C-alpha cells in the first residue's frame, strides 16, 4: 500500500482529534446523567445519604479522569500534526531553495526530500496508530460505563433507566408502524415475609434466581429488567399478549419449582404476574397502569398466577395456575404490630436513597377512617377497633410484597408504593378509597359502613422521607375537610 500523501495524514489526524473530543463529551455527559449534577449533589450535610453522595462523587471523578486522558490525547495528536506540518514545510523550503541549482544538486535535494517525507509520514503514522489504539481503549471504557449505568448490580438485568428508554422506543415504534408490544410485570410473593424469615442475603439469592429464569426464558429481542425491589418487568416487542400464555406459565412454573440453596437450606418462592398489550388510546403510563392492575388482580386471586388486562378487564391468564400449590395463608395484620411513624420513615428513607441511585419512583398514600371518635361514642370502642382492623386487613391484602403498610396514628395508616409515580399513586388511592367506601362489616347485630379519606404524594427531586410524608398528610387533611354546603 503506497504511503499516505502529506495532505492526507493531517486530515486523518484531525478526524482522530474530533473523535477524541466527541468521546470526551459523550463520556462526561453520560457520567453527568448517571452521577447527577454537581449542584444537586452539593446539598447540606445530612440531607443526602452518604452512599448516594459517594456514588455520585465516584461517577464524577471517573468521568473527569477519562476526560483528562482524552483531552491529553487530543493535545498530543494536535502536537504531532503540528510537528509533521513543520517538517514538511522545511522540506518544501529546501526544494524551493534548490530550484535554481544545477541538475545534480536538484536531484540530490529531491532524493533527500523524498526520504525525509517518507520518514516524517512513517513517524506520524506510528503516532496516529498509537492514538487510535488509545481511542479504542477509551471507547471500550465508555461502553463499559454506559453498560453499568443501565444494569442492576444485584441481578445483572437491565435497570429501570434501561426499561424506561426501551418502553418509550417500542411505544414510538407502535405509534408509527402499529408493531405490537406487550408488557409483563411480575412480583415475588410474600417477599418481605421471606426476608424476615431467612434474611436479606437469602432474599438476594432469590432475586438472582428469578433473574436467571427470565434470562433463560426470554428472547434476545425482549428486554428483562429489575423494575424495583422484588418486582421485575419484561418488554416483549412484536408479540400479542394473547400469544404469551405458554411463556408466562413457563416462567411462573420455573420460579415456583426452582430450589434456591442457601446456607444448607432449599428455599423456594412463587410470583404473581400482570400482562398488558399496548392498545388504541394508550400512553406509556397507561400501559404500565394496566399491567400493574393485572398484577394486583393476581395478588387478589391468591398469588402464583397471571392476569391479562384487556379492554379494562383483568382476565385470569393461566387457568388453574393459582391452585398449582395450596394457597399461602396471609397473616392478618395486628394493629399494634404494624410499623409506627418512626419505623416507616426509616424504611422510606432507605428506599428513597435507593430510588435516587436508580431513578425509580416511590408513592406514599395516607389513609384515615373518618369520624372514628363518633363511631366510638355511638357504637362502642370494640366496633371502632373492628373497623380499623378491617381497614388494615384490606390494605394488607391488596398491596404488593414490595409495599409497606404502617400505622401513623390511631385511625391513620400510610402505605408506601415503590416503583409508583404520581399518576399511579393517585389511581391506587382512588381505587382503595372507593372500595373501602362500599365495605360493610357486622357489629352488634347490625352492618356498619365506614368512610376513608386519602392523601397521596410521590417523591420529587430533593425529597426526604419527612417531606413526602408531610405532603401526603397535607393532601389527607384537605380530603378530611367537610364538603362545602
């Protein structure tokens, strides 16, 4: 292959320099997105968990180091090109000076000039080849960094950020081409109870096992992710929901039959599923809501089964699956055993720290039984306790394993919904309030009805556990106010 001309090599070098700059910008932008803006990270002490601040600082420092290396590389390429240009200019001046010399002198100068040009080109080629290898190394580091930013560290599945991007992309594809896309949500049954019994390390092993099942069961074009806590999601493009019965049941059965060996014990869990396919009138959030409603229907039906949300109805999607094993008895919550305000705030604080690292949502709903003092006066203390117990039982029976129910005051409860944004949280609050309003329970030979007020909030940028609870209780206070006459 003939050596490059003097004009082509500087052009190649300029292209390499631009590539270096582009890589630097892309790397810093990615790190800024993952690690968070410096302004956001620089909060007063005590407002942000230490591990979150460290994660952000590590991401920023890692980006700055890579940016410095890329900047130095760009400067080196520019310096090499400048040196090459100076050498070529000196050779050119020698040729000009020898223009009026005799033929023998001109021949000698020409031969030396050609030799010098070849030498200069070879030197620049070596320098550019070294720079290209360094660029490739930095590009690989950037690809690794981007992969880490979209991967859940525990399960090695895609994380919530990757899920949101892929669902938005597939939804856009559906709007353009009407290419079907289905969404499957699954939640490990009784996971909190499992953790309380066997410990969080055993719980982590279970989550890894579920992730392994999803990887083995889904196609390359599908995207399986850890949606949050013990909840997972699978995006299934180019697939109608009604064609997924066999796949869903295969995943459900595999999870139920897998024995997780931990500290000499063979442990097993089941999972509940919710499925929906994008339909006319759907937005991304609507599709998520419908899949979530189907998941709740599976929880209500006894767990270890799947439901399909179709045209607003939740249809049992794995006939007989719920009876594959004896239904697990859910412990009835004891009012006094529910977490109090302090314990709830501690858990919410931990969840918020995790959510800020993974860009996840958290919703909080405050509930209060109206006129509890009047109920005590008219019907007695025992009836009021029965009413509160009925509310606690209902809330516990409808929530997911990742959710947390607590008792803030005598007649006031609070529910944490990890993975739920503002719209979903409001929807759940309205649904629960409407259901409780229609409930009646026997007491003293008569049926007693109750009314429940609700207030919902979801985490925002700089929220703390206290500020989210305060907003939820503020919304509750408005709902408790008497309607204007």
